[in-house]
């Protein structure tokens, strides 16, 4: 459906069909997402002719809690992408040459609705929001160094949270003090964008961590 300079598409297949040519021609691709699933279709788009496009990717910390996902991002960075991690809320968007913006809607019954924007003033507004978050975000390599222990402990902490055991028992199992364990749980909840331990469990399942 098209409304003025906004095109609504439903599902990844339609998104790919409508935008593959934009990805193929783009020299500057910017992406913000909570995980690697939102823009799965866009990764199938053909590569641009000529020089490799400039690529920036912004993610929430939860993507690094899955070892395979984290390794994928490091490989993408190794071949030239600039990747940063932000603790702020992310508006899931792809910007192409700062001329087109693709916004991801909610996932409903296994399908997302995407809005493709072409109005220059609207695209500029979306771009400005992204740029502000990007400037405050942490480079992937720096985040890896600062949070290596959390990423290592995350699977066991999630397992212990899921078991329902008391903090004292969980801390003893991990060889940590109770205060340290609770601090790690709080850090994990923040990385997952969760406000409660229950919500952290839900989000961990969504990311395939448990």
C-alpha cells in the first residue's frame, strides 16, 4: 500500500521484492536493529556494482550474548563494516544513501510490516535520530573488552534464572558473591532490554539464548 511518499509492505519477501534494487545501487548503508532477524531479507539483496558500500550497523547489547551471533558481527566488522553497540532504545531502521529509510514495524503472527519512506524531510529526521544514537554508542571492539565477563557468564546466569533458584544458590554455583551475581543479573537485563527477570527470560528465548 502506498500513501503519499510512504510505501507499506508486509513480510520479508515483499520487502525484498520492493527494495532489492535500492540496496544494489546504494553506496552508503546504515542499519539499526535489536537483533539480526529484523532485516533478514535485506541480507539477500544483491551487492552494489563497483566499490563496496560504506556499511554502519548499530545493535543493542543482547546480540552479543549469543556466541555465534557475536562471531558473525566480528566477521562482518573484519571485512569493513563499522559496528557499534548502544544501550539506548533502538528504532529499527535501514537508511540507504540518506535518501531512503525503511522502518520496521512490530512482528505480528510471524510477519512484520515495513514502511519505506522517500520524503526528504522525513528521511532527514530519521537520519538525525540515528546519528545522535550512533555518536553515543560504543564501538564493538571496545564493548567486547568492557563486557567480556558478562558475555561469558550469560548462558549460565540465564540457566540459573530459569531454574528459579535463589540468588544465594546461583551465586555459589558460579563462584560469585551475591552482590556480584545480582549486579551481573542487572547487567544482563539491561543488555536484553528487559525490566524484569521474567521479561529477560522472554527476550532470551526470542534471541535463541535458552
